[in-house]
C-alpha cells in the first residue's frame, strides 16, 4: 500500500519554514493557484502536525526494532570504608577498593512478541503517513474552493458593477429626455429608484469580495486583512458523463482513508497475536564479567564471570490473557466494521460529487444560452424605447433579467469548478499533487 507522500525536501521545508505571506511569494503580481497552494502547505498547522506525527511514529518503529537488539552495560565502582579487617596478615576488608563490571542482555524472541510489537509500530507509521496524505488532499481542496470563492465573488461584483453602470447611464439619458419633455417625471423617479437599488447590490458584492478574500487568507494561514489579489483561471467545462462505478473503484483503491482502514485490520490481527504471547514462554540470555583492582578476602582472583539462560513458562494467569485476547478480537471486528463504513462513505462522496459535477455542467450550458437570450432581449428593449414604442418598465425588466442571467452564469461556472475539485479529491486524482512534485515514497 505504497502511495503518494511529499518528497522529503518539501516535508523538511514544511517543518521548518517561516510562514509566508502572499506578498512575499507573488510580489505585485496576482497570486496564482500554484503559489497559493505553496503558501498554504508551508503555513498550515494541520500539515505540520501530521508531519510531526509521522516523525513520531517513525521513531516508534526504531524503538520497537531496538527491543530485539542486545543491551550492554558497564559499571566502575570505587569504595572507601573502615576500619580495615585483616586475618593472618591477609586483608579481608580493605579501606578502599576499585572494581569494574560489564554485562550483556540478549532477548530471545521465542514467542515472537517483539516481532509483533515491531509489526504494529510499522502499521502505525503507515497509518500516520496516510493521514499526512489525507491532510494534503483536504488542504488542496480547501485552497481551491476558497480560491474559486474569491473569483466567484469577483465575478459577482463585475456583474453588479455592470448593472449599476447601465442603470446610471439610463438615468442620465432619461433626465436628458425629461428636460426636453420627451418623458414624464415618473420615468426619472423610476430610474433613480433602480439606481439606488442596484447600488445596494453593488455594496453587498464589494463586501462579498472582501469576505471571500479574508476566508481565502485564513486557509492560506496569513493575515485575514491582507489585500490578497489572485489571478483568473480557465474553467473548462466537460459535459462527458462520469463513469460512476469506475470512479468508485478508483476511489476505493486510492483514497488514504480506505488504506488506513485496511491497515487498521492488519494491525488488529497483529495485536491479537501479540496479546496471546502474554501466556506463552519467554527467554533471555544474561552475562556479566567483574574485575577488582585488588584481590580481597581469602581469594587471589581479581576477576569473575557469570552467564544465565532464563526460560519462563507461564502456567495460569487467572484468565487475564484470555480477557485481553477477547478485547483484541473486538477491536479487530471494529476495524473491519470501520472499513465497511469508510467504503460506504467514500462511495457516497464520489457519487454525490459526480452528480453535482454533471448537474452544474448542464447548468453552465443552459445559463450560457439564457445569457445570450437575455442580452438580446435587453438590446431589443432599449431599441424599442429609443424608438418610442415601449415603456421604461419593459427596459428595466429586461435589464434585471440580464443581470440575473449573468449572475446565474457566473455561479454555474464556479459551481462546476468547485464540484470538479470535490470529485477529484473524492477519487484521489487531484492534478495539483503532480504539479507540486508529490512522489511515491513508500516505506
């Protein structure tokens, strides 16, 4: 189950980088999506925490492996005491003495206990590594969604500004006609009301851009009040139907959450085996060597050694191990149930995202057609009014319909872009993972 993870250089940069701002990365140029992702990855506390957890579990693997290695100890002791004890001219207890000892402890993994512990630690590392990958995928989706929300708000502002400018121009034209007696005072008043109403919408649209920009800055991990400017992006819309079953299969193969669930089952099976070792034999070898600077007592020997082979066989623990094994089996079953739940959740996520993408693609097409009709209707309404064959209300209605059509087209395009981003995340096929130089780095 070796899947994509950040290259080591990027991980190192994430761990130590000083948080970047949009201005530091892009200068005076508009911020691109790639630059936004770079800033978010370097500033995101979620990514840093996930990376820290990976490093911790990597250390856990090394610790588990170290339990199988021999342990060495040395000790030097210098003692002073009194009075000196002698017998027949031979010192039995000296007033001072120096001795040294060395010992070795070698575990013998007869029941595979240490091997199981090492295996579980490896599974934990894989789980945390996949957790880092999942955090990366979610951050990419969050950045793209926030980026698109800013562009959506900016598009809405352009529509509101165009409607306001058109209403103002119409008001000036109406005032000129009123002064020469071509229209009634009602027309001037009605146009003035329309301009005031559209000004309210324009103010709301401007605030929407500021709000979306602040939310975008928050996702990047920079000052929410920073005047961030982003570049436009192309939104190619595809109306090709999504192969639903193929997409679900792909998601179940590639999503880190599913892989984590599979590893959870493997870890549960390993834990059952580990728990059973508590009632199985264990063994170790211990050896020691001692050296005294001066012989004492009745012996002339200055050194000695000893070695032990210890073999333990548990007889009866009162049923504690059986109870622990039952608990381990329950945890294993929970892991299997968790996999089923994760698969159902991912399948639903893929299906919803695919349906949303298809529906929004259809709305883009109909909104584009409706926009063309609304533009023609507004043009004809203005021509008719200039020719004196229609009333002001007809023009205002046509202009309002045109503004609504423009809003619908803007929203449909960005709804599609967001739905596509959600679909790509759902099937673990985000192209940004490649552009950010993410590579396979299995353990």
